[in-house]
């Protein structure tokens, strides 16, 4: 546990973050679209027709009574169907659907392939041969399983519908891309399979072959580009008259996916599902055995039944309280008026035209109302978010009185509980009303408690103002679709501009004599070197950016291609480059802690840090080697691929747990030889910190040398940051393992950029501070830089706020895809990969406070400020023990200001999505941008809380150690 005061810090940040999250959730509920489900089912008794005057040519079923009578909506065209789905398919479907209609009408279904079918429709299938489908690295298990059973099952007579779901093409696209030789081999396999199936199709059977989506040039899907939303549809039967044209203007191409359902239903003579909005493909109900008159009539019957089903659904949906656009509903009523009394008076061509217009307009109308936003909830959520941000702003500039800290935090906690308790009344009141009531409570709370805390005079220097301005401009860019598309470029530019201005402003402000040239001192050279490192790191990180669909000029980098998809020569180069980057990732933090004296002695933390990061790195290297093995498809090898990541996860869990309970990385020299200890102190004044605390030094100065020696302690100057750095080292190794070998250099570049930025901020703090208190409180410029860095890290690790850019391969790091029906682990891994930058910078946030204190001791020449040359300066991070109240206030400011900046970005993206909700690109650009920002904010909040809690835990343990040492030496 942290100290009592530390607990209050944690609770305060938690409560204010949670209030913001409530506002985001209310906004999301009103903005993200929903459709009310009508829980009715179609049945054969709904729309019976009389077709006595039409002689049906289809052969009588020999299915022992399993065939369907002519009275179910219309006479079936085919007795059986084979459905080949070549590509990809989530919990059980309760709404009326084609599978349930087939089962209810006695159709026997055999399903092969993707095990998702078993989760969607449990207990519906007569036979099933299903295989684990989630592992995108596995191209063959599902497909080979289907091929082993498909031809044999087609020869049986115990089925009416066969569904064969192949996944190899989809997985091959994700793994290699569409232009790889593996894709050519997979397509050749599919062509061979299709030829065999076509050869076995009988006259009473119809074959459907289609894909549920396409793919981009990188093998991804999920967006709305032409390559992603268009897929092949092929229908075949020896008797299907697909080229028959009864009227002018056949079923328009391309066919919408929703059109497949009514077409399959009427072709097999089963009812169209109740909520279907598709339009039947007329030619599927016509065979070469039908005369022209029969074909004309069957097509009109099919369209008429389709219209009756859609009209019934619209009426029931409207009766549930939903409102349709008046103009479209009136036109549908006009068409309905034409159909009901006098449709027979129209020519067949005119009848078809009326039916098609009705079905097309009904679909467009429903698409429009399902894109209807709840403006009241959206406004309520935005208002609550704004009030939460206002409250956080007050607390970031609040001067706490120690005796009032606990009462204030308790009252904030009460406010948070009260706001959340309001939503218990959701069944009895609108969410928007509850949101406005919550905002009223917050405003009332601020008015009542305005006398408890006082706002400090807000002083912002030019560096702070410049950084805040750049951060605000970055947030306001969410209102431009061009900015969102180009955000990776803009964020990199803003990051470099912010750091450059923070360096130049203090340098240009230095007083200089008249008629003298501006001098270039060693500090400016150091600044220039650090900024050059940042410039190079940021520039090189662009190599790892992922291309958005809208960035037509962008060429995908090879780092996004898995190692197995590269040529052998490039594969070796990739592996050893990634391996070198991995070594740097482990070696750099270790070198820093060695220099600070934190790896001396035999504490458990020292032993763990000396071994676990290295072991984790070796395991990652082994995982990459196994993953890239050319014999990966060999079962004996593939079984071992999951072992290194799983061991890595276990080691990381043990490591983090041990460091939480025993976090200190310091070493006290034995006091058997005082003279030796003092000589070591004189030889190493910057590493050995003799002044343990003020009380111990006073005792030493009072002349008690004979009874008490001065404790000599290694690593005390960095006693707080060292455990945090140790923890982050292992987390970095896990990040590169989940991200993939290609992104290891990107993580190293991000680490170098962050370290260089911290050094720049530390040097600038020592150079411009007027008192030690200013060193102990982070500046707005430092927080803004960390905020911009976290956004830059999101893009530099190959991500974009779009769903096609998600790295789905992360879900299989250490797992083969068998989740036993739960998607928690893959979702956790994909989320960890996507928001690794937010997690990393949130956990490392306390380093913004600790860096100046550590740098001032480890590199005393960088302090360069004679006004601060006091004895306390040499305490380093141990100053947090000497000034616990200032430390807690600094952590409050640091956590809340960082969360406030992320909240501002979410707020701007939410407002932009609301204002531009009718924009052409709302679902392609603005809505995904808001979703990623909202999820990123929640993960950032959790990471910040974890980082601050761990820091408070370190301070508590350090304080206990200090008290024990004082008691031992007294």
C-alpha cells in the first residue's frame, strides 16, 4: 500500500478520470448507431400464394418427405444448395435468420470449416466439421479439413444445404499480402476445389460461391475502400437460366450482400427472414425448364413476396416507436397504394419497376434512420466531459492545504459515487437527462467548495505557452479530415517544433552585453546534440509508419510484412537488425542503472533485473527464429512456437509482482570500516549519496562521528526512478514481442526520443528554475512534450486510427487460436499492441518529475545554476522524502495535467465527429478517430494510475527503509 497521503493522490486522479469516462460513454451511446431488433420470425403461413395455373417443372423431391410443399411462399426452384464461402466471418444470433428458417422448414444443414458457425448457431446443424479459425498464421488447417469432407459429404443424401467456409485466402492475405506466391498457391487450391464441386452439382442443386469481403494491397480489410467492400459472387446450377432476361434491366450489379438471403430463401422455398431488407435476385427462381410465361410469373411472385415481407417489417418497426423520414415513408405509401388494389392492371414490366423501387427505397430509408444520432445524449455527454475537464483544470492549479487534502478528496469521491449512482435510474429516465443532472451536480459541487481550495496565480513562461499552443492546435486539427489522415506527419512536426522552441526561447532570453555577439557555450552544443538525436529518431521512425488508404502516395514498408513473407536474404537482414535493436533495448536501461549505482549488492530486485530482462530478450529472439523457420508448418516445430512467449508472459508477471513488493534498488555499504567508506565517498561524490536524510546529517554535524558513522548508499539519488526503469525494461521487451520483429527498431527509436526529450527538459529546468520547488514541479512544457510523444509513439509503431490498420497477428503471440469460445485473450493482446505507446508513456509519466532530480546529481555540471547550489540538491530523488507534500502535489499536477491533455484531444475528436456527423467521411475518418481516441484515453488513464501508484509504493518502501536505518544508527 502507498502512504495515506499517496492514497489520496491516487483516489483523486482516479475519480476525476472516471468522471471524464462517464461523459465519453454517454456521448458514445448517442453517437454510435444502434438498430432496434424486432424479435419476430417469418413462417410458411405468412404469405401463401396460389400457383395452380403455373405448371412447375422441378422434379419431385425424393427426400422421404423432407422436400418443401408449394404452399410455403412460393414453389422452390431447387431442393438443395451448396454454399462455398471463401474468406472470413462473433456470439449467438437471436434475430430471425436464414439458418433458423432452413432448420424450421426441415432442411438438414451440414457445415464445414470455420468454427465461428458453431458459436453463432449452436445446435442448428445436422452435421458439423469445424476447426479453430482464429489463428491467421495458419493457412491450411481449416481449408484442409473442409477439403477432406466436402466431396464425400456431397455424395451423401443426408443433407439439403452444405456450408463450406474456407479461411486460407483471408489468412494468407493477412500474413503475406495478396501478391505473394503463397496467395497464388492458395488460389490455385481454391480453383481446383471449385472445379470438383461444379462437376458434382446436380440439376436440383444450386451452388453459391462468394466472399464476405475483399482486401487491400496489404492484405487488410475492415474499411470501406473499393478493394475491401467488393467481393466475388458466383451462382451455378446445370438448369439455372442466369442469362434469361424477361424484362429490360436485370438485377443490377453489384449485388448487395443482403440480397443473398432472400434469394437463397426463395430458391429453396423457405420464408425470407423477418428483418431482411435484401432484394431477391429474380433469375435465381427461373430454370431452363420453365417456359417464358412461367419464368415471368415466378419472377413477379418472388418480388411480390419479397415486398410483402419488407412492408410487414417496416410496419412493425414503426409501431415500436421508431420514426421514418417523412418524404421516403410517404413515397413508400404511394407505392403501396399502387400495389394493393391495381397491381394486376399494370404490365409485367411496370409491376417489376414498382416492386424494385419499393425494395430499393425501403433499404435506403432504413440505412438513413439507422444513421440517426441521439443529439440529446451527444450534447449531454459533451457537457459532462467539459465540466469534468473544468474540474481537472481547477485541481491542476490548486494550492492544497495539508489539513484540507483528505476532506477534499473524500468529497470528490462522494461526487464520483453520486454521479455513477444516477445511472441506476437508466430504466426509468433518459440517459441524456441523467447526464445533465450529473453535470448539474458537478457545477454545484464546484460552487459549494470554491472556498476550500485556492487557485494559485497561474504563471506560464514562454516555453509553456508555446507548448500548450502547439498541443491545442494538434487537438483542434481533429476538425479537419485532412489533418486526421495526415496526423502522423503533423504530430512529428509538432513534436520537433515544441522541443526546438523550448530550447531556443531560454537561450535567446539570456542577458548579453551590448555590441557583443551571441556566444555559443557548451550547454547550447549539448542542446544541439540532443535535438539532433531527436530529429534523427523522429525522421527514422517514419520508416515504420503504416499507410492509410487515403495516402495514395504512400508505399507500404517491408517492416509491415512478416519475416516469413520476405525473401531469404532480406529475412536474415531483418532478423539480425531486430536482434541488435532488442539487445539495445535491454542494454541501455542496464547501462544507466549501472552508472547510477543501482545494481550493486544482492537485493532481490538487483538479481531479478540482472537476469529477467536478458532471459526475456533471449526468449523473444528464440520466438522470432521459430516463427521464421521455413518448416513452420511442420507440426513438431509449430507446437514449440508458443512456448517462448508463454514463458515470457509468466516471467514478466513474476517480475512485476516481485518489484511491487520489493522495489528498492539501493545498496548500503557495511559500516565495519568508516574510514574506507569515507574514502569511497570522496572518490565517488556523484554516485554515493552520504546524506541519507536531513536528520542523519544533523546528527553527523553535531559531532557524533565516534558513535555513528555516515551511511554510504549506492543508488540513493535514483532510488525512486530505478525500479520504474527496471519495470519498463521488461514491459518494452514484451511490447516488441507482441508488436513483431519488424517494429523492434521503431521501439528503440521511440525510447531514444523519449530519453533525449527528458534530458532536454531536465537541463532546461535546472537552467531556468529560480528555486528547488520549481525543479520538483513539472512544467507544462514537459507535460505537453510527453503528451505529444505518446501520440507520436502510436504512429511510429505502425498504427492508425482505422480498423484495417489493427495488427491482428498480435492475438496469436503465444497462442494458436483455440480460445474455447472466449475472445478476451486475443482482444487483450491486440489492444496491448495497438495502444502500447499510451501504456508505455502512461506508466513512465513519473519520470517527467524524477528526471531533473536524477540528472542534477548524476551530471552535476548540467545544473549550471549557482542559485540552486545547496546541500539539498545532492539528495536527488530522495528530496521527495524530505518534501512529501510537495511530492504529492507534483504527482497530482503531473497526473491530472497529462490526463487533461488527452481528454482535450478526445473532446475535440468527439465534437468534430458530432458537428461533421453528416460529412461524407464520418464513418471512414471521424468516427474511427473518436473511437481510437476514446479507448486510448481510457487506457492512458489506467496506465497513469498504475505508474503513479507504483511510484507512491516505492516512496513508501523507501520511507520505511529510511526510518529503519535511522533507528538502527541512532
